[in-house]
C-alpha cells in the first residue's frame, strides 16, 4: 500500500477521516455481533462515535476485540463505494437487513432528499458521506469508552450503547493525543479542587457550586483584579437584582428566545424570572436619567450572578453549572465610537489573557436564524466588527450563523498549557436592545437619538475561569492567586517560636502564610506541602535558626538555598506585584 500524506490540518479532511473510521468500527461490531442494530455514527471534535442497539453489554475487553477486527478491515483496504437508491428501495434494503433505526431515518428525510449508501466489503451503511477512498487510508485508531445514549436524545426512546473513539494519520500523532488526555486527567479541576479544598458540589444543589475558604481566596483575588483593571479603563461598577419581573424579559426578547433555559417564580401573584443574563438590568440603570452625546462612551461593569437551566447530564464541575457570575460589562456609545470601543475591549482582553500565559484565536460569529432586527442593522453591526478587527490587524475566522439573537459577536477561544481551547471572552455588538428598551441620548442638534450597545465579558464566568486556571496551572497557581503563598516547616517543635515569629512578619506584610509546627517528620511535612501545591516552602531547623535565615524551595524553580526572611519577603511581594506566572 503506497504511503500517502493526509492533510489533517484541513477540517473537512479530519471530518472525512473520522467519519470513515466510524464506519469501519460499525463494520467490525456487525462482524462480531451480527444482531447489533446500527443507529448513527458521526465524526465529532477529536474523534467519532457510533450508537448500537444490542443485547450484549459492551466492556473494555470488547473494545480491544473491536479494535482488532477494525485492523483487519483497514488491512483489507476496501474501497468505499457510494450508491443511491429510490426511497422505497432504500427502505426495503434496510428492512431486509433488520436496520430499524436506518428505516426511521430514511422515512424522516425530506421527499426530495437523495438517499445514498456507502459500501465497504460486505458492509453497507446509510450515509450522506463524504468518506476516504479506501479503508487502508486509516492509520491509527483507539477506541476509548462506552456510554449510554438515548435514540435521538429522547429519554422515551431506546437506550443505545455509544462507542467513542479517536483516530489519526500516524501512530505518533495518536500517542501524542493520548498522552495529552492522560495529562488532562491529572489536571482535572474536580480532582485538584478536592485535593486543594477549593470547591465542592453536593447532591443538595446539582450545578450549584460551593466555594471553600481556599477557593474564595482565588475568587476574591480575581474579582479584585477585575475591579482594579476596569477602574483604570473608565468603567463604573453597578449591581443589579437577581429576580426581575417577567415583562422585562419579554421586552428584552429573552422570553421568546431563551425562556426554556430560565427559572421562574411568583411574587404577589405576579410572574418573575431569575435572571439568566445581566443586560436588561444594565439597560434599566441606563434609563434612570437623560444622557448627552458628551457623556459617551458610558461603560458599566457588573460581576453579576446569573442562573441558567442546564440538563443534569451536561453538568461538569465548574465548567458547566446552573449558576455562575459573569464578569459583564455594557458599553453605550455613539455609532461613530463603535470602532474605538471594540478595539479597546480587544486590547483589554489581550492584556488579561497574556498575563495568565494564554494564547487565543478570535471568531466572528454572524447572524443566526433565530434573530431580531433588520438586514441593514445586522449588516452595519457585522461590518463594524470586521473593520475593527482589520484595523487591529489580528487574524480571525468567521463562524457563520453563531451570533447572539440580538447581534453579531467576537468570541475569544483561549488555549491552555496542554493545547485545549476554551471559549471565554466575547464582544457582542447590539442595535436591538437599545430599540426594545427605547433608550436615547440628546445629540448636538438637541434631538433624541439611539445609542449603540456592546455586551462583553473577559473571564466569561468566574467559576468556569477558575476551573480553567486550575487545569492550566495544574493547581500550581501564580503566587498572587495561591491560597497559601508560603509554608514554614519546622524540623522539630523546638523551632516553633522562630517559625511563628517569621509567620507574623510575613502576615503583617500581606502574605498568606502557614507555619506547620506539628511534631511530624520533616519528610512527611514536605510531601504534604508539595501535594498542596504551595508555591514557596521554607525549612526551619537548627542551622536556619542560628543563622537567622530560611532554606527555601520554589514549586517552579526548585531549591533556592538559604535566604534571609526580609530578602524572601521582598522577593515574594515583588512577584505578587508583577503578577508573575
């Protein structure tokens, strides 16, 4: 078989490659369990899956068997041959094979839809394609797990068995990806969060995280940083209520476009909603007085708690919750100020992400099907975002149809230390809410005019950003964020007084310090402090007490040797001031 180069950087090639692998897996499963019924098998991010209805309960050993059978199919190098059938013949073919789910899929297709199949060896599957030319083009495959999945996501329909897998054009790429997955497991924020006593999730509040004292230190530091940086850039901070009358959400458009994700309550026999977003409250704040064109831009920042209904199966640690705090801001401006304000926010986001060591890419998300406003308004808004990005000179990609229902947006996808991407920051340009809330300003002509509005977040959600930071730093936070910044370990109890004296000096300087004066072996204390991911660990024994110094170890730089307390204190304070990572 001739060696060929597959351009796995091309998204369409990746999808084609993964989808072909899902067909190979389906063929292998049918070979091993002929009575298994096929459902669907799409390509997904980082791999593929296929759903099967079968009596045999699949386990890890079965995945190895399936993988072995897949290898045979790949080595056979079957061509993938497409053929088309009329609807009636397509249904008869699938009925003859006992593929009841495929029959249902065919019957649900539009009348004018072409019904195509792909054949490889003796295996035939209903599929729109496209695929690779031959099975032999698939080089490296790993089946990863089995999960339950309802047919068509409907809990009233049969529960199927879903096999997840991944594939790459070379074993080297597959090994690198699997190594990254193993590293991700070690960095799982739920695991580290428990070890460091940062947060917890209880059955009494699924999707509603509890923050422990250590987690609150991180959270407060992030929020204080947020407030300081916003003040520098001319934002004023506001706070709006959690619960507001239903009519407000009808005015904003959330009732029509978002009510399935909202929680509701009654007060004095009137309907109220727990806010899923902060923007309507900011609009009420704006409306409290008359504004002049000379007042613009008006920048309002809010660390606003919101509630959104997520299905229980979608909940995931701090990454997907039912309540979270958005680091929201709403900017009201003149139309001619749009470009400068967008540029200012892009630079702000860039400053913050670089400080944490994140790289990122930007997507311009355009008008969705479910949107408000005229074609002209959307064209104006999308053009303004494009022009701002082109002026800055930062590359971006267009994500067609993924804008908010009230306006286009720029989404910032940051990349963490092991190459995963997370959508956090966003800049949404809105010409609809100002109309719906009838907000105005007095122009130089003395007449009322309509301002333009930007919605934007940088962290996205405080909770999710903390989860991302836990995994990005593997719990080894920059010194300014670390719950405990320095730990003093005594070799024996007789050095307690010296340790407590140093601890007091450090605390008075504003450092977060703990003295471990327990009557435990120093090796045990040292291991415990390392497991707690304390940035600086100081050993205090007879030599240190006599010399009036400390033996210092950094979690990042290793052994630093002996340092005087004043010297170490100044070093730590400077590192905190610099927000070094």
